[in-house]
C-alpha cells in the first residue's frame, strides 16, 4: 500500500505536534488527574495524548473517538482518525478525518491522511487532489510529505511509465570500456546526449510480484565510436510494507558500444529495508554473470558480486545523513583483472523546499587485484552532487557533477575523470 510509507513517522512526530497546537499544554503533558478519574475534556484529551505517546494507539483511538462523540471536538476527530488509520481501520478513520475537515485549523492535516487512505485504496486521482490541498498545512513535515505523495499518486500505479532526456559532458570517454575504469588510451572528452525509458507492471500494487522492461540510447557529439544503446527486462517480488520489506529481482540485459555488441548480463538481486523511527536500515546483495563481448574487455567476463549495508538518519526536517559500506568481488576470466574492492560511501541530503533537494555523495574505496603483491592497493576517491527540482507532479529536472580519482602504482590503472549534465524525467501512472 503506497500511502503507508510516510504515515508512521508522521504519527509519532507530526500528530503529537498537532496535539500541542490544539491543546494548551505540551503534547506530552501528563493528564491533570489519574486515569481512573479523568472526567474533564482537558483531562481526557491529555490522557489520550499520553496513550498515543506511549504507543497505545488502540486505547488512544477509543479515547479520542469518545471525546469527539461527546462534544464534536475537531482536534479529537483529527487525532482519532490518525490513530484509526495507523490501526488499519480506514473506514473508521475516514469518518473522523472527514469531520475534522470542517475546522479550517485542521483541514489540511485531515486532507493529508484522507489522501493516504485514498492512495491505499487505489484511488490515485482522489489522493492526488487531497495531497495537493494538504500542501497548505502549517506543519512543514506534513506539507512536504503531501507534496511528495502528490507526486507518488501521479507517478506510481499498477502500470507506470518513465522517460528521460539528458545532455552531458564527459572528460574521459575511454573509461566506458573497462569496468574498473583503467585507461586503454589517452583521455577523450566529448559532449553527448541520452534517452532512457522504462515500463513497470505491479498488478497487486506496491507489494507482490512485478515485471518491467527498459531501454537506453546515447549519442556523442564527435566520438561516435562511444555511442551506446541497450535494453533489459526484469521480474521479481516484494514482500512486506514500506517500513519493513524485502525484494528479490532477476534481470537480463544487453548493451551495445558503437555498432558492436558490448555486454550481456544476467543478474539476481536481493534487498531489504527497515524503517525504525528516524533511522532507516538498508542492505542488498547482487550476483551478476557478465559476458563482455567487446574484444578489448573480454577478459573481464565472469561473476561479479556486490554487497551493501547502510543506515540513514533523518536528523530533522529536510536533512538526512546516510553511511553505507560497499564491498564487491570480480572473478574475471583474465586473472590479472580479478579484484576485490571495499569502502564507505557517505551521503548528505538537504531538502531546500518541497520541490528542491540537494544530494551530496562521497565514495572512498580500496581495490586489491589478485595479481598484485599483498598490501598493494589502489585508492578510489569520488564525489557527486545532484540538484533535483520538481517541476510538477510528473516532471523532474536534475543537474549533476561527478568527479573520480584513482591512485595506483600501476600507471594504466591511475586516472581521473569529471562528468556533468542536466536532464528531465517524466513519470506517470497509466493504471
């Protein structure tokens, strides 16, 4: 269910913040009288807040609903609706949230959770409308999440399509030949452009089986021998909701470089994700059988394995930090090309507004070739900056700048490169 992806964080933080606005005491204040004798509206509201804060969502929902039924308190209707949504009771949640929309103070927040219910139920147009209205919420977290989910409703469905166009500059096209980036000739810079497309089918929604096809085409301004193209198909299954899930995927792909066949690859991938409050844990494993068809790089053919583990911390509204550790192993046909690489990758995401995000990535790795003496390592240093601007619910502009430097005692393996570009992506849910 797509809508469930952001609700847990909003219930814990956003809902309690809303309670602080509508209740004169702090949101986590204790009731003014014992639970057994709480009789005033203020005492019952404070008791309900304390139940929510303690994770007793069912008890909190009952209390909020009783408060609303007795005096039609719109704040109780809002928070009771949020609790019912968290409990997986959409009809009961809809009744309370609809009542809360009658109060202008809570209308945008109620619209947000009504949008989640609509998105869970597959009513994408209703969800998109409600999220668009919820962008006016006074809570920055709800406002930004509403903007995100309006785009989800417009872009992700049972059948989704995506297309992208990009123009770019690369200071060293020769690096495209070798998977480890070693230079076969002097650096060749050029301008180029690329187009990609993807079609994804998820017949049962976010959870369950899926299948997709994709294609890409690139052209260089002057170096036509580095024109490329290719396509692929994938299928897999995802188990579990967004907060705790696992995905298994099989993919097959074929690539051309210039007019010649370049790479045939079969890949199996397993990923897992767990959201724990402000922290998100991720892990993945990939095994690929790679056949390099170009004579210059045929020796790289063989098995390639990659494992990653990482943790993300949402430090506050619009700021998140992530640290991942990546390890990969290439068992190349040519023993001199077999290698093991590992190292950390930090990431900083800055949400500058509901439509603008800046992402900064770093990469630091040590690479050891089987043919090198023990202790002889290449050092890989890289960085990437990406600015994403949402131009609408279905169009994104991205500009990026990437730099890589490899330090090696073997001259052919030492190189540097800079690339950058700007592109536009269109995404739409067809069903």
